C-alpha cells in the first residue's frame, strides 16, 4: 500500500519482473502498470502527486 498525506493512493503487489500496480487512486488513478523496482514506483507516484493541484495546495498549507 502506498500512502501520501495520510491517504491511500496506490496498491502495489510484487511480481516476477518487479512491482505491479494493482490499482491507483485519486491523482494516481491507473491500473496495470509494471515497475522494475520500488524506486520506479515511487518516482511515478511522486510525479502523479506533483501534477495534482489539490496535493500542491496540501503541501503549501502550514503544519500546526
């Protein structure tokens, strides 16, 4: 399970070739992607979050 800002954004499962995206949620809404390693999956999730305006606003909010 992949969480961002305390929300589930993806479900990855191990596969012979690396990691398989079972389902992506919210800004990462996709399915059926294959990543050679967890680093590739992490980069993809970060890219999804970087293009989502709601996630950009969350990062801009000060932490209390």
